[in-house]
C-alpha cells in the first residue's frame, strides 16, 4: 500500500504590524466633539472681575441667571447683549415666572458704580431680590 506524500504548505505568517485606523477614527471623532463643545463651556465675554477675600461659592439651591456687565457697561443676559429696555423686560419675565431666582452679577472692575446700581434697580423692580456679586479670589500672599 503506497502512501502518498501529503503536501504541506507553510502556515501564514502572523501579522506583525498594528492597524491604527480605528484609533485614528476615534481620535478624529473626539476632536470634533471637543471643537463643538469648547465654545459652550467658556463664556465669550472677557471680564476683569474685582478681587476679594471669601469669594468661594456655595452650592446654589435656587435657580440662577447670570447677568454680565462688560467694561463699556453693556449688559448681557445669557451671553446675549441687551438694551436697558430689553433687560428690564427679560428680568420682569423671569421675576414673574420664578421670583426666587438668584441674579449672579458679573461686573467688570472698571464699570462705573452707577451702572451697577442701575442694573440692580432693574432686578429689584422685576421682583428679583436675590443678587450675588461674582468676584475672583484674592491671590494668596
């Protein structure tokens, strides 16, 4: 009984290189996500807030709205520039729907005191009596 020789082929060589295409795809998706979310995380308004000791914030239990006054005295509510009349109308609407809302006032250090008092008066007329002043912490010496 003759035995034939079985032909043996060489086993395929293991792949010795790393496929980085999936990693590149994931990184590109992450870059796009960061590009889209980065503007939402930081306010576009540049302010030089006054510095004071004891400026740590406590956890806010009530709803809050951020009111910003830039160097020129322009008022922004939710990063939208508003005129004096528009600001009064928006604050009145907020005061009517949620009177316990806290107004977090972020005023540039160079804004005249009179302008800050005007904005505070608008908030009080709208029924918003909780006003918090936002400041930068005093640097340690």
